[in-house]
C-alpha cells in the first residue's frame, strides 16, 4: 500500500518566503498534502499560504514547541515532513529523507545542516552552540548524531503519536531528538545544503535565551530518562565533598585524639547522608522507568496488531 505524505510548515511572519516553500515542495512531491501551521502571524503569511493551495491551521498559543506538538497530534498522513517556512532547506532533497523511511531503515530522518552551508546561513555562535549540544547528547545517549537542532526532518505517524513533547520554543527540535532516542526509535541523518534567509525574512531565534532553554531541556530530560546515571553522579559529588570536608576532623582525631572542627564534621556527615539518599532516589526512579518502558513497548505492540 502506498504511504501518504504530509508537508508540515510551522510559520510565524514568513510572508516573504512561505509561498515559494509551498510551491517548491509541491513540485518535489505533487502527491503530498501541504499544511501551514500559522502561529499568530501578524503579516500575510496565512493569506499567502492559502492562495498557494496549502491547508492553513492556526495555533493560538505562541511558541514553536506548541506548533510542533499540534502538528504531530492532528495530522493523519503516514509520513510527516517538517520543514521551516523560511526557505533555507532544499525541497529537492526531500526524497532522500523519505526513502530511508519507506525502506524501513529509520523512524525519523533528519536533514543535517553542518556539512554544507554558507557564511551567512548561521548567526554568530550558533554553529558552536549546536556542536556543544551535539557533544552533550552524543555523550549522554551514546549516539553519533551530527545535527541536533535541524528543522528539516521526516518521521512516521507512529513516532508522532508515540513521542511526548513539552517544549515551548525553539528547544523543541532538541526535545524531539531526545524523546525519539529514549523511546527507542531509529534516527538516520542525510546531509542537505543549508541556505541563507532571503531578504525580508527575519529569524525569531534569540541566541542566549533559546540557547539556555536548549541546555535546560537537555538537563531535564537527562535527569528524567537516565535517573540512575544522574543521581549516581550527584551521589559521587556529594560523597566526595563530604569526605573532603571530613578529612580535617579525621586528621585531628588521629593526631590529637580529639576533634575541634565539629561544625565542619557535621556538614560532612550531612553530605554523606545526602549522597546515599541521592543514590536511593536514582535506583528507585530507574526501576520506575524500566517498568514504564516495558508498558510503552506493550502498548505499541498491541497497537500494531490492532
């Protein structure tokens, strides 16, 4: 059976480019249905998208995270292609993303941007920030991804229904990647050229605010999905601090058979107790996570049989 495809374009004030993006993807995939999710645009984005034949849906809560969550829950086509409306991603390469899904080699395929781009494609610090985030995620999850925050990706409807999203803004791509890894879906990557924003198109990304949100998202998901590792490291840190603070009191007792640094010793004992408490929390949450993953796997298998 031939799979249906939807092109999903989240937009906020992209009147300068949205029409071309719609036309380019219609030329590349004539059989696909094109949706534009308008996130409270104050310009003619929705009007232009409608004129170019897209199905326009309005998302009344500001923030790209809310838009992506809406996209993933309300579109029924078999394969979703998410692409920004700023005309920086090539529609001609969409077949490369789709093919890996059609061949059952991946559940999500990401168009990576860091191999081919011009000097003005990224704003200052964005490449370094992307590499920092990529290094953190590859270390934490033991993977080898090249681009965490790309806005050009294809994924199955099953993945769209099976991955929870809580992000509000531009950290949504990072959360989507992390949740996909945690839920044991397969991610593949395809290098694509990344272009400059055309004249009249303005980026809504705020480097430091959104960069902090990305790092906070990684921290929260790391704590949630790998609690034994997170609280185990916290246990070692607290234990090390406790032992270091207790050393003067131990040395005093060995040398003079009395302890003079009682306040420091009390703090050290408190830290050691906290370290074991942290380890206990990690073990408990790890057991809960294992059971939740077993339940999720069972629900998926039941859904496939149905």
